[in-house]
């Protein structure tokens, strides 16, 4: 009787494992769809252009010109190791937030509409926490501008950091990854980085350049 019960448990376990593998493979193969589920742009109290690449600043400027927000926040992101080499050798190289501001300005965003936040920001979680501290406790609406592959994780992070706020996350039209991402080198690199980052965040992982405030 016990042997029969044990066999039944093993049999069920094998089926559950197989189902988990099938679901996992399915999610991996369809990552080109579900990673990029952004929101339609809409008018918000404020906009944040996420650190990462310059396409985000350019698209943020376009959204500002369409009247989607009156204030654009730009995070002071951490220097990349290669940039620190330039700093150490006294070779002038602008910080990325300064380049973001230059792009926004050249595309018609006035200086008074732009505001820096945070310092040495290392991750999406740290950006969200720093912006939450700057915005204060009064809830409002926030438009988050990032890359398409980053919208799902960014939505989770900002929703957690700004409870009570309306969070809308949009992806730059110029950066969409291929649906069949495994056939494109850059798309494959992005997917194979973004999925572990998303899982890491869901499991409670947070990268910060400085200890979190108590």
C-alpha cells in the first residue's frame, strides 16, 4: 500500500515537473511578446526618463512636446567602470544625466521643466526609491519612459516604490526586440539578461550602490 502511494506521488511529481518545464519553455519562447507590454502614453503629473540609453531621452522629449507631462525627472546614474577609468585619468567625459539633459533641451524641453534626482543610481529599484523620496507622499500620476523590453519590470518596481500612484510605463518605439528573439543576437542578449533580472526582483533582490535607508 505504501509502495503504491509512493509511486503515485512520484508520478504526480513527474507530471508537475513536466508541466513546469513546458510552461517555462513557453514563457521563454514568447518573451518577445510579454516583456514588451507597455502602456499607451497619457497625460501625467510627471515623467521620468530611465537611465540606460539615449533613445529614452529622445522619446521622452517627444512625449513632453505632446503635453504628456510638465516635469521631466532625470536620475543621476552610477558611472560605468569604463567611465571611471576616464575619470581616474582626468579625461573629461560627460555624465550620462548631463547628456540626457542636452538631448531633452535640443528637442525642445526647457531647463525649468527638467530636474535631477538621486545620486550614483545603480538599478531600476534604486532609481524608483530615489524618485519616490523626491516626489514625496502626495500621490499623483507618473509616466515612466524606458525601453520596450524593460517595461514589465519597471512597472513592478515603480508600483512597489510609489503606492497609491498611477504608474504608466511606455517603451521607446525604436528599440523593440525581435519576436523570434533567439534569431537576433542583440535581442537574444537582452532577453537573456532581462528575464533573470525580473525573476531576481520578484524574489526580493535589489541592487543598490549605497545601503537602503532604514
